[in-house]
C-alpha cells in the first residue's frame, strides 16, 4: 500500500503537468505584450509629453479626495500637510495635532514618503529618456528643454517636501536599473534640500515663461525661481548662511509678470484659479473645459476633474470619516487687526477656516472639491523677500516695504480702508521687523500648509523656541511636542528594507 502511495505521489503531479502542457501548448500562448513596450514607446515627442504628465499625475496622491484609498479622507496627504503648526487645530485623535503618537508605523508617515519616491522615480525615467532621445524625435522648438525642466522641477519639489518632513532619506538622481541601487544610504544635513536647489536652478534655465491655455498649470520659469528662492531661504535658516539669503533674493528678482490679485480671496476660489498671483498650484479641475493634464493619467490625456478634500475645513464630511474639523487657533484669531479684511475670508465667528470653501464648487459626492490647492503664490514670495533682505543685512526699509505690499492689498479690498496699516519703514530693530514678518506669514498664509515648515526652520535658527504652548491647540492638555518632532520619523516601509538608512534621533 505504501509503495502504491509513493507511485501515485510521483505520477499525479506529472499527470497534472502533462494535462496543463497539452491544454496550454507554447504554440497556443499569446506571448506578445498587449500595450506599448518601453523600447517601442519613446519614438515621438507626444510620448514624452505623456510621460511628463505622468510625473505630475503622481502628485494627485498627496492632495486628492481619498488619497488613493477607500477608507476615507484621513488617508489624504493633506492631513499631514495642513495640520502641524500654530495656525490650525483640531481634536486629540490626530497624531499631527498632539505629536506624541507620531511614530515610524504611522500610515501617513509611510504613505507620503512612498508617494514622494514614486514621483522621483517617474521624473528620473523622463530625465533618462530625454537625455538619450534620438535626433529628430523632437520637432517642436524648445519642447525637449521644457520637458527636462518639468521633470527637474517636480523631482526638486518632492525633495523639498522630503527634507521638510523627514530631514534625511536616500537621494536618487538616476533611474534604478540594478540591485546595487536597492539600498542607497541616507543623507545628512541639508543634502535633500541641496538637491532640490540644484533641480530648481537647472529647471529655471529650461522652463518656458508661460504655457498656452491647453496646458495651464504646468510649471514655468517663475515656478522654478519661486521655489528656488524659497528653498534657499529655508537652507539659510538651518545653516545661518548669508550667501543663501543673497542668492534667494537673486532668484526672486528673476520672477516677472506676476502681481498680487486685487482680492485676497481670489486665491482660494475655483473660478479664479491660475491667476496673476499663482506661481504653482495643484490642478484639481480642468481649465476652461480643456484637458486636465494633472489627472492620474498613466501617460494618457483624459479630460475631467480631480477631487481635493477640503472637508477638513468644510465639515461635516470630516466628521463622517472620524476626523475632527480643522479650525483656526486662538493665536490666529488674535493675530489679525480688528478691521483686517482678510480675517472675514479666513475665519468665521466660530473660528472655522473659510479659505477654499466659501467660494468652492463641490464635486458630485459633495465632499470633494474642484478648487485648486495653491502651492506657491506671490504673497508668499514677497514675505520671503522681506526675510531674506533682513537676514542678509540688506535695507530694513526695503524689507518692510515687501511686508507692506501684502498689507496694502488687504487694506485696499475695502473702499477707503485703513487696516491693516503699513508698518513704519523707519523701524531698524531687526527683531521687531522679524516679528512683523512672522506674524504676516501667519495671517496671510494661514491654513495653506506653509506654517509648519516655517516654524521648524525658525526654531532651528533660534528665532523662536517651539514648545507645547506655542501651537495654541484646543487640546493643549494632550500635546506632547518634543525636539525630535522637528523631523518626523523615517517610516517603517524604508527602515524594514534598507539597512543603510539611519532612523532620526528619538524614534
């Protein structure tokens, strides 16, 4: 009996293999790919355009309604981008409100990091293909340079985010093609930001001044100079390097053809997107009925909208997903002059954030929005110019003048308006002027995802000292901010597979 069992144990698998072979002969199999291969794809300039749009499309995962997941808005990268800081606050269930529950296993810590490297990988493929394209494929003048500039800018933007959140992570500037590249070392100091600065510098020399309406929202020379200057100011904050402030001013001075909008709230409305103040924004909706090049297109050109999740501000959708509404802090409310017109467009009487939702257009499920997330606008640049001028030892009068441009726009929204009044250009005390800049950035950029990046760099610069009270949280008794939180932890998704990356201190 045992001998029979042994024979059957041998014969049955062989019989199965024979049956499979007979029913699936090699000659019957369709071994041809069912779509274009890489080797056959990059043969015309339209293929390169689609590839570039595929890099933009990866940014959808940071901003769109469900963040690529089915279990609700709490998976959106916006949760992590908006909340840390002293401008907005929410309930104690949010790790980015109370800090103490932030650890390497946090979903958003892992999710945001992975999306950044997927974007970088796409950009690196485009850069490789553009560098090796055969003569004659590109027929449109300058388009090859534009494509290279776009890929460089988007890669630089990913590294700007990675440095601001994590401080250290691997640096990938070439396409991964072999196993020796699987475990690159982590970086130290400002290396990630250094790469962003290099990418923005190179992009600025390649990108167009503008695009036609069909391509509205794609990055321009102004986008690159704006992010270059901003990154240089950030690096100077961490390294106390005067030359970086000076270089930032040179980058800002290369920006042309932009101006503050007449109305402050035009920067947060779906029907005034890509306006004169906008240098870079996430394209949630198709521009004027044209193709939306930012859709998750996988190298295609579909038409339609992407939902951005503004339920954090608009509720009650946020509550339906177990996420408390994001509201303005007591510090933010107190920072406005009583008659500053911006306050009414930023906060209602209950402290709810009004930006992006009072002039919004909800999509069909009434929770997502087609209102673009503004990533860089000229008011931000003017206040960074003020800071760079002050910190580089430049004219204090000039520095104050940049702040006053922003205040003037707000004041003139009201006929014969008087508030906020200009600051006196005769002030020379550096600490006083820096406080003016920090306060203006709080009230002008509140709830736009800029404040946390500002606070952490000013803390490292020694201008402020972050502690639990600084954040003005509505759950201050739950706060447990520590010095280690200036950098978030390197996620488990990286630490588990890459022994060459060191975890940030304290985690």
